[in-house]
């Protein structure tokens, strides 16, 4: 069995709207390793009319972002890639995070937005994401986005340069 490490900072965290993707179809293995934060700073913003969390690949801007580090097998990894539409929308890259348990540095996959619109850098950046946070920007799940108009195009146009 191939195991992969993935650091999640957005809707995949426990208690967030896409956490169930780890156990989707009950096909694979996943395990929470620890809470962690990114070694480098990145802007974590909430963007588009659907309030989607994005980690912008702009190292040095933003904050050391907090999230959760998981171990997943191939089957779960494939589901996460499908959710994030890697490598068309989010692009995962291997970067370092710091374990909040023991300060160990761990190399892990992280889903970033690359080639984003410059103006996204002006948005508020958060150290830690929650859909139900005080910002009031509750995540709009895919099935609630309109079915008629092409929400994917809308999101791409709002985000990608
Ligand atoms: N899901 C991934 C990327 C952004 C999102 O909502 C995550 O939680 O890391």
C-alpha cells in the first residue's frame, strides 16, 4: 500500500464541509497524524461568491497557516485530487509543515492555487480557516451552487489569471 502525507487547511479539516471526502465510498485508508502549520508563509484567503478557501502560492506573503496533517492511501488520495480538481484548479506541491505536537518538520503535499489573479493578494488572509468563522463567509457546497449556469467557469474566471 502506498501512503502519502497531505496537509489540509480548508474544507477538508475535521468539522468542515468536505471532511467526509476522506471516507467517501469507504474505499481507503486515512489517518490524522497531527495538527500542523506551514513552515513558509502563504496567504490563505476566502474567495469567489461561493466562499472557497484558497492557499495562494505566494511564499512569504500571508501567515504560517494552520491545518491538519493526514496520511492517506492511493484511493483516498485520488478522491482528494478529484475534489480539488488537481492539477487543473488546485495544484498540489510538496512543502514543509511543522507539527504542533513536537515541532518536527514534515514534508507533505499541500493543495495550492497557482497562477491566480493579482487582486486576490489584497484580500484578508487568515491563519486558520473555518467555514463558520466570524468572517461570516460560509462555504457554499458544490451541490448548492447553481446547476444551470457553469459555476466552474465562474470560479475559474474569478481566480485564475
Ligand atoms: N480543501 C483543501 C484545499 C482547499 C479546500 O477547501 C484543503 O482543505 O486543504
